[in-house]
C-alpha cells in the first residue's frame, strides 16, 4: 500500500477506535501511537488532518482523545466509502475490474485513465462502443460524468445528446479526448440519480413503489436497508409493507419475480403488469 493510502487508512481507523472507546476509556495519544506502531507526533499530525477535514477531534488533558459534536451524515458516508475502497482494493477479488481487464487488456488502463481525466476536467470524449457482439462498432461523442461499479461491471455515466446514459466499460473499445469542454452536471443531481437506483442506475424517472411482504419475507427483509429513503409499515400478523422510490420498474420487477411467493405489488399498476409478464415468460420456458 502506498504511504498516502497507509496514512489515510490509519487516520480513519484512529477515528473509528476513538468513537468505539469514547464512552468507555478514551484512548490517549500514547495509546494510539502504540496501537499503530508510530510516533506520538504522527498521531498528533493525524488529529490535525482529521480536524482540517471537518472532524472536531482533540486530545483532552487527563481524559484522552475525544470527538466533540456530531459528525455530519454526508461526512460519515464519505469516510466509509473511502475506507471500504482502500480495504477492498487491497484484500478482495474485484470481479468487475478482472472482467474488464480480461477483455480489454492494456486498453482497460488507457480507457479508464482518459475517462477519469476528462471527468476531472469536464472534457468530451469520442468512444468506440461495441453494443452487440459481431455488429459494427459505433463511434460517438459523450460527456463523461462519473465512473461507477455495479452488477460486476464498471460503467461510465455520461451525457449523450443531452440525455444522461450509462455505458459499460468492457464494451468501450477505444476512448479519445476531444478537448471540447462541457458544463458539469451538479453533484447533487448525480447523487439523486443513484439515490433511487435499485441495483444499477437505469434512468432519471421516479416511480413510487409499495410492496407487501409475507411474515416469512418480512423477517428477512426488515433487518436490511434496501434503500436510503425506504418506509416500513409493520402489522400485527407479522407482515409488512415497504414504500420506496425507484428509477426503474424493470429492475425491481426482476427482483420481485426472483423472490417467488410472498412478495406482492401494491403500487403502481404498471409494476404489477411487468411482474406478471416476467413470471409468465419464465413459466413459458418450462411448458
């Protein structure tokens, strides 16, 4: 692990340990120096860095390192994503990256670097895209917004003729920077797109969905946080209703069908139709 990554990982772990121990026996700078096998001065610098990033963490005399004030939710999400990313890249098998590199070889590195640099600098790219195997490859200009990973694939979110779309990186054969600048989509708008995605981002429409779960399914689903804005209504018989907002009915319809008995669509009617259509199609395979 690079030195900067080691430093960031240690600082997040330091924060986590201080939160865990704050209500019991607060850790001193000396305690933390021994835990991480570094000098006390290093821990003091770590605390300075955390404060510079908006976390009110201090070493109090005769008490230890403590955090004053609540850490904002968005800051907690940022820290969690960063830490999981550092640990994931080092210790876990990343199927999405493995599949992309297996297909594109050295082009995978080239493409992802050019895309990310153009995202950082708000520049358009020309991509050669293989939509379907054995069909002619198409070249198109897109304005890349964000790289993201879902369902075992790396994807790029981009503006294409004014419409936000996603493209699979393992289908992008070549990427060329054009130098053309574009106005970046506000981050809160991007976050809102993903906020209502069931699995992968599918579009910018919004559908209010209400599902009923049997007692058996309710006991499995209730401990999970399926969506950030979900609302759960529990009933005396052990069943429950789940209300969520999604941007794709097709994705959630597939998920419902895969659950089998005990998951019922209450709203909207068009979701019921999609579920019935998928279920009939599946049964048709065995007729």
